[in-house]
């Protein structure tokens, strides 16, 4: 590493070390390099896979890079920058709080005849101090393909802490789980894959016993520790990526039931998420769509507010937008982050 902290060339020849983006499988690492541009400004490179068992397994015919794939790339960029340039210890644990993202050019996200090479600009716009030491940052990021910005991921707030501090904090949450908690509480029988825009049953994260009233649609969340994309490595809590997929699938069901728009006709295009508590294993977990918030504009863009709760306590909230696959005009949209 040179004095400016620049890493080797940003060509897509190799992925970065998997430990630097908190992944166990090399196949789940999408970042291929990073460099410091100047103080507070960094640039990463990534390769977006044309096919992926989770991110590209959808029923819509037009192949687009999934928005959750972009969010995973942003997540990896934030962690890598923190370790490589912000002196965050490799053993430290991360918490993601919230973020705002905009998809700016949908046509850039159409899958072509080779994997897309992406450039991610990362800006540190704020920092969080604890006892006088930096223990978190707020980042603005943009992802470009062929020199054009395809998506922006703004006001992404993250915190980090030592393993000892993490274990102390998590001990309180883990102790709150009843000793007689049903291990099958988070494994209800799943919905049909086509109901949530999927082909494969193992990518369905909603149980089939839906509760629908005049103002809400509620579905049990499936927490399958054997899903290799969502649970790439052992965790002591429900990951944000699973909550995001739960939000998306409930939104697709709501759009189908309330507006008669089939899941294969829609792409996730906006997701503003706020994580408020850890999701614990072993507890019934429910994703709720607020049907009173459901709306569709003249472009066919569908908006919906949602939350997810355990034992009556909300652990995350979201506002999603779904856009028709056939929409011809690229729209400026807002999207959320993961932890």
C-alpha cells in the first residue's frame, strides 16, 4: 500500500479478500478493488454477476441486475473502505442503521452479454465519535456502469464496535429469548414461489398463512439458516438482507391482491429502510404491509409502507416502490440500506 493508501489497480481480475467484506464464500464477493482518491473520497470496483442463485432468480422476463444485489455491493464497499482506509479493526462488528438510495438510470441495469463492471464512489460525509474515537460514519455512494451513474446510496449510517462490546450488547438480546421458544416458529410452510416472483422454493421467505384485513396484509417470515446466499456465514441475528427480501415479497403479494399487478411485472426500485432493533432467532416474525399507504401513480409506480415485528415490537420499517418492468422512462427513485 502506498503512502496515499491506494490499493492495486481497479481492474476486475480478482475479488478482494473475503474477510474484508465479511463473506465466507468467495463466490459471494463482488468487490474487486478500491483506492483512496482524496481525504474522505474513495473509489471501489465491482463485477456484477449475470446469474446468481438468489439475486437473479426472478420470474420477470427482462433480466435486470437486482436492486438488492446493488445494495449488497454498497454494503461490501462500506465495510471494505472501513477496514482498508478508516483503520477499523478486522475483528470489529458492524451495525447498519438506515440509508437512502436512488436508482437513476434503469437501462444501465439491464443484463448484457457479459458481467457488468461497476465503479463505486464512496464519500464520508459525517462521523460518529464515542469517547473521542471514531466508531461510525455516514456515507454517500454512487454506482456507475460505463461511466454513467446507475444508482446512489446516500446517508448510509453504520457503526462498529469490538467483538467484546458486541458480545456484551448482544447478550441482553439473546437472554430475552424464552428458553421454550419453538425452533420451528420461523419455519412456517412457504407460499408458492410464483406468488412472490420466484421460481425456486428455497428463495421464498414468506409463510403461506397470510392475514389480510381492510388495512393490512401480514405474512410470517421464514428464517432458513440453510439459505447460502442470505446466511453466507454464522450470525447471531436475522440479517438485514432477509428483512429486505421479506419486505419486497410482501409488497409483491399486496400489489397482486390489491391492484391485480402480477409479481413478474414489477421490479423493486425504491426501499427506504430503518433498522431499529435486532431480529432474534426462534421468535415468530411477521412482516406487515400498510394497505392504507398503497398507491399507484400515472407511471404505474407502486408505493407501500411496511414494518416487521417480533413479539409485538417493530424491529424495522420500510417504504418500497415497485416499478413496472416495461416502464420506458428511467425515474429518480429512493432506496434503503442493509446492515
